[in-house]
């Protein structure tokens, strides 16, 4: 079906490219025959199409995953680890090709696409080691002659609903943990980024995972709600992992509640980035530049509200403007590009509305502030706003655009109060060289992850997840991530005789 489109890139291994859904190691179309187009955000042009699966396509995928689970759960941990390591090695070998796919699906610059893949490889490497660390316990009971023990067992078929901003990382973070635990998985990728998920399925098959261990159901935006609900509510789905907005996360949780299904939710962020007057400004700026402008601000853990202490505010704002003005906005595959387009036109509309609201309420635009209409695609100027206040939209909701909103504060207590004044609690960042203050902030900031003189803190070995309306459960990290795909069974044995 891809022959009608002109591919905007060439791959070293063209056999990685597939444009149908992947079920039980077969490439399948939607029963309706309907398809949707995959667009390059840097050109607004389609370069592929995929099946627009709907509710009637779910059962086959789930049932084949369940049949695979009944066999896969009995495979010893060492073999699961070997397959994960082989998947790692094959993904590493396909690094150049995957980067091209990611750039033309998401719009992110090639350097960032490579960064995502390198980050993603950590999950396969880390979870391969976790396979053989799944342990139960043995203990003596209070009652005479009794012994207690627990074992960990895989929960069953898992469903993964993944976002478009990190399409490789989110599949490997979820699937890596599930497969390490002995579960199988059905993945529904975002409509914007299905091709990278399909390429990962090819590599998983080559690594040796049996048919049905990873199934991929693609669909368009219109069919996403009904397909997702049907998938979540299928009686053979025992666990759901969702990364996306808080609004949709609440719907996912309500669907899971009907079957009392285990669910992990990694939802929106409204992350504060606090810079105190004793901070190393170069360090803070370097971390902020990488965190704020990565993928044009389209990351859940990006710095959404930047609080700067009054004594250094003007200097910090001037330095941030100087460094931001040097960004090169362009197509992700163009040499020299340091910031690509937004992934969807909806993001331009939201960014424009947020900036107009801030201006109306008294904010100053220090840099940018407008869509880049001179370029085809979904480009927006890197924007810096000053004079921000709490009633503005950007203060209250996730931006997901290249907008740096600057707020002034005077005291530590004020900074903490402002930082915590949000319904979300994914990540917070603080920059100070006062160790006592840093420890207080670790305890008082209301977020699941605290960056301490650190920007991007996500890593395979580090538990990832938020609190409040940023969700619950953890992905990645020792013990916790794989445990999301396990159940604990308790055995009680009564002994006869005396010794």
C-alpha cells in the first residue's frame, strides 16, 4: 500500500518498513479495509498509510497474544533475557534507519531522534537483567508448624497505549518490562507515529520472540477511542499501560475500573523549574535549554513554568533569550536544525491561544510568539514570555509547545507554594547550591520526580511516574517497573510432625 507514496528518505534496510498492522507475526489490514495517512510534520505531506483498525479488529489480536502468553509464561527467565538482549542489539544496528523514521513521523531533529533511540536501548538492556531478578519470599508464620511463601507470576496479556512524542521509547519501556515479566502485549501506537512501532515489531520477531508476543494495532484519530475502549475492556486483557493526557487517562482508568484491571498511568505535566540566586546559572541554563526546547517543548516532563529568584531574574532572562535566539528551526532532517516542527497542527492552535491569553493578562513577549507560516509544516517560533501570573492559561495547563514562561519569586516558601499550585505532579526541577535548601525541596515539592541541579532525569534504571493528576504506577526502575506486570501469590504450608 505504500507504493502510492513517495518516501522522503532511504533506509539501509528497507525491509524494516511495513504499513499494515502486525498480529501473530502476520501483516494484516483492518476488516473494514479503511486506512489513514501518516504525515511528515515538517512538510504536512503524507508518506505512508496504515490500517484504521476499529473494535472488530481487537479480538484476533488479543486472542493470539493470549495464546502466546500461555506458552511464553513458561519460558525460563534466562531465555527471555537473551531475546531482550538480541532485540537490543538489532535495534542498535537499525539505529540510523529508526532515526529517519522517527524524524519523519514526529518532526524532531535527527540528533534528537538518535537521542531517543539511545535512551530507548537502555530499557531493553536494563529489563534483560531484571528477568532473573524476579523473586518471591519464604517466612515462618506466627501459627505453629506453618510456613509462608510468595511467588511472582506474570499477570497476563497487557495493552499499551503509546503517545507520539517518544514513539520508540514508550514502546520499548512498556514492552521491555512486560516481556521480562513473562507477559505478552498488544500495542496501540498513536495515529501520528505507527511506522516506528511496526519496525520495532519486525526487530522483536528477528530477535526470537514467538508469534503473538507483541502485536501492533494501528488506527486513526477517529477510531482511537472505540478501539482503545474495546481493547481495554477485552476480558483477556489483564493490565493496561497508558501514556498521554490527564483527560484521556481518566477515561482509561474508568474503563479499567469496570474490570478491576491493573493500570499504569503516565499523564500530563505542568512541571516547575526553579532557579535560586545561588545557582550556577550556566548549569541551570544548559539544563533548561536541553529540557525546554527538546522536541519543540513536546515532552511531558518539560519545564512548563520557570520560576527565577528576583535577584537574578533579569540576567537569567537575558541569557535565556540570547541562547534561544541561536536555535535553528527547520525540518528535522535538514543539516543544522536544532528545533523541528510541532507534531500536530492542533498544537499550533493551543500555543497561539495560550500566548494570546498571556498577552491579554499582561505578559511580555521577549522572543518569538508566532507560528512560522513561511515554512510548510507545523512550525512555531521558540517563544519566551515574561511577567507571567498564576491566572494565565500557561500557568494552569500543560503547554506542549516551544514556550518558556518566566515567573519571578522572592523566597523559598513562595517558590514552593507556586510550584505546587497545580493539579499535576509529574516532575519538578530545582537549582541551588544550598544543600539544606535542596533537601527541603526534595521533600516539599509535590512531584513524583525531582531534578536536583538536573534537567532531563529519565533513565531505564530510574523509576518514572507522577503523583496527583499526573497518574500512578511506575515505568522503568529497579523492581517497580517489572512488578507492574506481576501478581503476587501467597502459599501457606502446614507441616506435620516435630523436629
